[in-house]
């Protein structure tokens, strides 16, 4: 009975280590991904919306780049001395990703969004 508990504990510990090492790695952004613009839909827009929420904007994360996303994004850009054009290029992407998404502690935000948000590095 005791040896079975040790075996189960070892399996559980091994699975936990594997999960942490595979999913808990350091995220890094991919420079050169497409810019994110008004009227787009999808995961990249959802990442922008998550970054804006992390930055304190009250915005739905629905993956649709509409008026609310544009308004929040241009305000975000203006408040950070970026061109308030509503387009997520590398400079805006750097601020959204490295200042908010990567620091969120949310694996989806830090891993998935790293491949969808344009950045300079």
C-alpha cells in the first residue's frame, strides 16, 4: 500500500514537472507578424483586447476589432506617446505584449499572443 502511494506520488510529481517545463517556459514574441487593423477578427484581435484589459481598459474580449477596440487602442497609444492610429504595429505591439500580456501570468496571453502581436524583438 505504501509503495503504491510513493509510485502515485512520483507519477504526479513527474507530470507536474513536465507541465511546468513544457507550458511554463519563457515566452518570447515573434517580430514580423502582420499588423492588426480595424475590421479584423480573430485571435490576434483577442490578444490586443486582452492586453488592453490588462492595461485597465473595460473592453470585451470577443476577437472583433470594432469601435470599442479602436477607441481603447487609440487612447492607449496616445497615453504612451505612440501614434494614435488604431493600428497595432511593432511599437504598439511592444507596449501591449511586453508591458502587459507577457507579465499577466496567463499562459494563453504570454504564449499564444507572442506569436500574434507584432513586435520589434
